C-alpha cells in the first residue's frame, strides 16, 4: 500500500469514528425492541453473525433502519444498531470503512451524490440498474433490488396559494417566478439549496434564474408547517413520502419535465460482506417488496405527526405483515 493510499484509508477511518462518536454509538448498540420469528425464520447461515445496520438521521431512514434490524434479528443474526447518522456522505463513509454492514440507500442519491452524475435516469428500473452496475465496478458496493416507494424531492404549497396562483406544476411555478418573483417566495433546506438534484438544477431544467427567487433556509421539519401557514414561504421543498403533506393538506407540484431523480431505497452492502452472507438479500427481498409509497407515508406520519417512536412504528408494521412476532 502506498503512503498516499495509507493516509487516505486512515483519514476515512478517523472520519467514520468521529461520525459514529457524534451519534453516541461508537460500535453500535443493541436493537431497541425484541422480536421473534414469523414468516422470517432463523437462517443457519446468519446464526450469531454480527451485523451492524446504519441509517441517516431523518424519520424515514430511521424507520427503514429498524425494519432491517428486526428482519435480521428474527433471522438469528446478532444485530447492532448504528442508526441516526447525520448526512448521506457520513453514512457512506462509515459503510465503506466497515463501520456499517447494511443500510437502505436511495438510487437517486447513489447516482447523483456518490457516482457524480448530474442528470437522472427517468425510468426507475433503469436508474437502479445503472447505479447497481457502476457502484459495484467502481466502489465494490452491492445493491439489492429496490423497494417500489420513491421518496423524491418536490415543491409543495398550501391549497390556498395553489388556488390563488393556479400553480399546479413546476412549469407553472417557473412562469410565476418570471411574472411575479415575490409571489414565489420559497423555503428550502441547506442541502437542497446547493445540490445539483436540488434547487439550482431544477431552476436550470425549468428555465428560470434561481437568484430571482426569494429563498429562506429552514430546517427540513419546519418547512412543512411554514408552507402550510404561508407566513414565511408560499412554496416549500418537501419529500414526497412525508406524512405531513397529507396532514397539513399541502399540494405537491407536478414535476412535469421529470427533473427530480427517482429515489427508490435498496439494501446495499460491501461486496465481500454480501458474498459472505447471501441470505441477507433473501431475507430482505419480501420486506422491500411491500414498502410502497402509501405504506412508508403512513409510517412516516405516525412518527412525524403522531409523535410515535420510530422503533415501535417499524416493529408494529413488521408484526402486522407477519414477518416477525413481538417479544416482551
């Protein structure tokens, strides 16, 4: 190993340790709730295998992380919880460095953020296959068939503003920006404000100058209520599977030029780990197949609107589908 490569590897490992320490989970903690076998039965090849599951730090990702944990625990693995890590790149670095073994990652994030492409592939399957093939070749990461849910970006507005302006699509929004920029005041979070698959790229795709739009930078969770109230923003960045959209009666603007990438979550693992434990893909396949937009939106609502614990929400859904049984 060259000196340069050794330094890079050590830097990655140190960054991962800092990330993990920041979450208070240096080596992972126990799964928060106990489950037993259901339709997912103990798998001899996974018995006692230590598997660390990671997730990002927002409700949907934490729910998805717990779903993996309960599935693999029912299959007999010794599962460790390393969820709630801040930021996509931190999770990616932790996984490459071996701190995380399994996570749900979004195909759009893989294509844009990790592989560096600027233009998404409109077809969900084609997007997945392109990410799967390129990430394996370049980075040794294995992507398993994705869930049907698609948690992509969108702009939303209140029903009142939609009726006042007639804005129902992003093309309508672009016309409003040209006609009356003040009427298009928009709230976004920091990452969306600069990402190529975020506001700047959307502006280029729809032909308006992003500098002409009054934008306020808010935390993701605040944007939903602020958009519903209309007090700080008339339009706001949202995620399409967020349960607060329906709860607050927000109107999603149609992405009529199909700018935003598809964000289907898929189980991903390092190549060597996946080869050593092929049963993980078999255990998770029927679980992922049931994760539709409607399902995940309802699970997100229970956490973000009703205030339930994401571990309980994930466990209840797994029990309800018969995948696992609850244990005291």
